[in-house]
């Protein structure tokens, strides 16, 4: 069984074009916690700087924290330049190896400096069949058509423009000033019943509107699958954690088995303060 994650790079506001290993950029801009050392010390950076930032994102996803973060901007920059990387030991040997190779302070020694293929060959991605992923790239035309047709709905993002460079298709949409719901859940840990109800009301109305137009949120399945996903979202907002995953060590097979058995808990923790009406 193969699992695919669709990740969209959306913010190109501070990007530079025509930068490679020979040509360098000298701009000092962006979120400092994600800056590579050569950006911080303003000696000029090539594409290798992006692979350092990639490592920061990977570290943050795996641990929930940033690798280099001081009490202020200056301390953070000094840590990026000089501090020893604190590597949590609960990470796999493969994950630790990849992170250490991405956090090489000399950009010439950093994994990815010779191109993305050397990153794809790392043992951390040993179970990834890149050929299958390439073959399963979706044609975005249906998604574009849906956004163009229903983008005037107040709770559906508006598509502003589409750019196709032959390799990738870029969708330019509204700036979502409210941020991601997942980020809000992670920051807030759990919602009150009223907060969760307000959020779910808006999402449910929007999903119902799309269903009435014959649009399903998860292609290849029926409307019941979308309703299930709303239940998972509601559970997560109330409990502060997902219903079928117990921790970072869970395997996909274990999670799928719990989903198949329909095993989840409505007792203990935040559930002791949740009304029976919400549980039903």
C-alpha cells in the first residue's frame, strides 16, 4: 500500500529567480528561524540554502520544535551560525542522518548541493517509490474547474490565476489571513464545544453545498467519506488529538486497523468535560 501527501508551495513573495550553484543571491529577508547560515552571515547563498530550510521544516514536523530558536532574533541567528544541533534520540537513525546532512553549515557539503536526486537516494526515503509518485501526479484541471465554478461561495477560496510552466501548475488564490485550521488546533490544543461547533457549522454547510453540486471532497469515494472526515475533525478539535493515532510511533498499518475496527475513546482527558450531546 502506498500513501501520498499532496504538498503545495504557495508563498513565492520573497523568492529569487535564476539562482543556482554558480549564481548567488544576497538578500536578507524571510523568517530567521528558517535561514541558512550563509543567509544569516550575508555571504551570498545558492540553492543549497533552500535545503537547509527544508531540514528546518523536517525537524519541526518530526519534533514539534525548531532546531535553532533563541529568545530573540539575534540569539537565533547566533545559534544558526554556531550552536550544536540538539538531536532528539526518539528520531530514527535514518531521520537523524538526513537532518545532520541537511544542517551542514558549509553549503558545498550540504546534502542537495549536487541536486535533489542525492536527497531522494537517502535511506530516510528508502520506502518511497519516486517513480510511482511521479506517475501519480494529478491532472489539476478538475480542481481548477471546481475552484472557478464555485469560488464565489463565501467559504471557498477564490482562484485568481493559473500558471503552467510545462513542469508544474501554480494556482494563485486569495491570501488566507485566518491561517490554517490545523495550526490553530495545534496552538490551542483543544476547542470549547462552542468554538468547535462554530467551526464545524461553517465547514459542514460548505461541504453540503458542494455535495448538492455533485462535488466530493475525496474523489473516488461517496459523500459518507466526507462526513467521516468531519467527525474526525470534530473529535480532534474537542479532544486535542486525533481519534485513531496514539502517538508518533504508530505505523500506518496500526492506524488503519483501528479505523477498520472503529476503536476510539470518549473518556478521560478533555472528554470528562464534554457534554453527552457532543459525544453522541
